[in-house]
């Protein structure tokens, strides 16, 4: 069963300078990589003159990521996006997208210098960030007789389960719910008691 993990409460940023080059780190919470890339495009438009726009992201728990990726955006391979991703993983921050915008200052930093600078920029942005714990969630569909609909609704409300859709057919009602994954099995057991075994799940 997936465990709760930490992500950002709010976006954060940090500007880091190394030998006249400016590294501006932006980090923000995301539910999907598509959401992250949409905001990445906004940041690129805000910094059209920057030499590089490097990124890294983690979707889900950093220790059991459902997706992760990075880009060096023209920097020597492995010197930008990878150290950014490594910082996110080492700090165990999930569901997060990070971008570091670099304005070249005229002095080459070398592979080691770049790796440290990109990693440091993200690390310092994380130092300035606020975090929250999130529990992985999953869709659960509960089907039952019409006569039990209100009873099931009241039960779910007491358990802080969100109903996202309701579907009716000739014989029953299906309540589509957004449920914390660690609560699904206990909820099923309790609901079986409440409905005398007349609830079905998918």
C-alpha cells in the first residue's frame, strides 16, 4: 500500500550566483507532468534571453515514483537536469516540478561546477519552501440499491470521502468516489456492515 509522502505546499524559488552566472530555480507542486510542462512554458516566456532552461520532475512518491524525468537543455550531459532530479529524490519530495533558468556570465564553470550549481539552486529553493504530506488517492465506485443511496452518501460524508460522479441505471446507483488509498479496504469493510453486504465495488 502506498505511503503518505511530502510535496510542496506552495511554489518557491531561489536565485543562485556562481562566477557571474545566475541560476534561478523555480519549484512547484504538480499532479501530472503535463501540468508541470504547461507552467514550464510560462517560465520560458518570462526568461527569453536565458541561455538554458533546465528541468526535472517527480510524479508521485519520490521513493516509488510513477514517473520522473529531466533535461539538460544544452548543458553538458548529466550536469544540469540530473543533479536537479537527484536533489528532489534525495530530499524525498514528490509530485514536484523544478526548473533552473541560467543566464551565462561569461566564465565557464566546468562539469563539476555546473553540477554543483544546478543542484545547489534546487536545494536552496527547497530550503525556502513549505511542505505538506499527501496520501495517494484512488477512484472507487460503490454500487448499491436506490433505497440505500442516502445512507451510503451519509456514511461517505462522515468518512471524508469525496463523491465525484453519480450514475443511475434501472436497478441501482453507482457513486464514483475519490478515496485515500490507505482507507479503501477499511471503508469497504465498514460499508458492508452498514449495507448488510448489499454494496458492490469496482
